[in-house]
């Protein structure tokens, strides 16, 4: 079977990192690239057997590309600290790596928002490209909403990554602020200008797309909050671009 490296980028993830690493403990190595955490993320990771490297924060895409460079496995799985590998996915990955048919694989992701797993709102068929041959894929340089890019044929796995991204409203608000800031910087790099009109119209479209077109209303209260948070993220992204 091929050697598997799992990469996890972190900053102040002491509440998440133990469960994340424990779900990934079947890998040949776990690489944690930390961005100078102020909590116990590093010590917990080392205690659980991960190889820990510390580097300054560069943005999600650049940081994941740097983590890839520390891998010795010929296959890599990228995992976020707030994600878990399900038992079904673990067994499927182990089977696939014995005789892989493709050079990269997408994985279905189930995401938790406030008090339940979201079934609609654009998250119902959330497939993410995460498993790939070392050297056959790399991340875009986006600071946020980075994409794994490859020219290889892509297969898909049936097992799930379990995503505990937004456990409470504080997390929602903090991520809106962080992600909109990073997204505004990405807009600046792409020479996209911001304006109040753009902020309002793009924000409104983000809400309509999530709540109505992607059936977010079927997710009840959480669906509305999620759609509105999409409005806020998009609105502030373009608003911050006016200032930056």
C-alpha cells in the first residue's frame, strides 16, 4: 500500500486538534503546520505523534502548499483542524491506496452549523478535492477559499469528512470578519475594486443563492442564519476593499 501523509494547518486549534489527529491516526505520518499558536495546539499535536512545523501565516493556499513540502508520503490528504475522518472514509482510503485508479479524489463533506448538520444551503453536495498523489496537485495562492488544482483525472470517494466549522455564533462572527478581510486582500491582488453598490448587490445575491436557490429555507432557523452570514461575508469583503 502507498505511504499516506496527512497535512493539517493550524492556529489556536487546541479545542479541535486532538479529535482531528485521532481520526487521522491510520496515516503513515501527520504533518501539522502551525502558525505560532498561543494555546496548546503544538504540545497536543506533538503528544499525539504528529510532526509539527512552525511558520508565519501566509494565507490558506500558500500555507497548505508549504505543508505539502514537508510530506514524505507519495499520497497526501489535506485536512482542516475542525474536520474529522469518518470510519467509512478511513476504510475506503485504505482500500483505494492499495490499488488507486486515479491520481486524485474528491470526498463528500458533511458540515455542522450551530446545532445541526446542514442538509441544503449549498452544503448538501459539498465535494472537496483532498486526496492526491504528491506532486500531482497544488493549492491556489488565494488567502481564503483556496482550491486544490490538478490536471490529473479525478475519482470520488463515498465516505465523509465530518466538518465542525461553526459551533456557535461567536465562531460565525469571527470567521465572517477573518474571511472577509482575507477575501478583500485577494480582490486587491486581482485588481478588483470595491464599492458600496457592489457590497450590497453581491451580498444580496449571496443570500438569495443560499436561502432560495440552494434551498436553505429547508434547513430552518440555521438555514436563514447561514444565508445571512453569506450576505455578511460578501458585503464586508467588498466594503473592506474600498478601504484596503
